[in-house]
C-alpha cells in the first residue's frame, strides 16, 4: 500500500504538470488569436468530433502485430533482467536501450521501450522478495510482505502476487487514461484565465507539499 501511495503521488504530480502544459498551449493560441483578430473564439469541439473511432481501430491493428509483440516481449525480458539488479532500474534500462531503437520504426521502438519500462518495474520485486533488497524504489514496500513469505517457503506465490498486482494496476490505469483523456481535453479548451491561474496555484501547491 505504501509503494502504491508513493507511485500515486508521483503520478499525480506528473499528470498535473502534463495537464497544465497541454491545457495552456491551445488556450494561449486561442487568446492570442482573439486579441489579434478581434473576433470571438470558436466553440470547442465535442468529444465525438475529437475521436475518430476508425483511426483508433487502425491504430490498434497496427500496434498488435506479431512484429511489435515480439519487441514488446523482448523489452519485458530485458527490463526484468535489469530491474532484478539492485541499483539499476527501468529508467537506466530505457536510457541504454534508446540507441538501439534508432533503426526501428517509431511504433515498434515505443512498444519496445514500454516493454522495457514495464518489465523493469516488475523485475524490481524479484530481489525484494528473495533477498529483502528492492531492485527499484517502487518495490520497497514489497519487502514488507514478500520477504516474510520467502522465509515461510512461499517465494513463488509472492512473485506471482507481485506480477498479477502489477498487471492489474497497469491495465486499470491505462483504461482510466483512455476513458478520461477526451473529456479532460474538452474541459481544458473551455478554461479561461481564472481557471488557468487556479490550476497553476493548485499544481504548485501539490509540488511544494511534503
């Protein structure tokens, strides 16, 4: 629970910064156009106008090809190997793997790097469970329950629980992201200077908080 809380706080801060940046760019362009052209801003597009489901289906078909899935599998395996080494992590693994993706097409390269990142996060739980030493900072809380299970002779059960928990959390967060992103983008286009200022104050308060 502690590990999930730490990751949630970090993810919330990153989400706020990204939301602030994405929301301010179109708003700044729109306000500048209004001042220059002296005409009202056009109405923001609706969610249905922003989403072309044909493009979504084509993107899914391009992503779930055998070629891309093999690179995802390779990235997960390499990420687990690096994440299982205490002192390293998925960030270092991705930094090392980026030069090898220059010859790949962008979709395959991103799929490979995502696999490295996810595999590294899962791999950090292996030494946390077996030797009471987290491979990544995210796996620090895993030592509280995982290593005692190893002492009881249940290391396989502990590693399976860590794997299933990681997969479930990632899948749920991805579904929430896909579902919530269009309404958030629509709301960002409707925000004015007062809302932007309030959001900036809130974001800086969260970042400066303990």
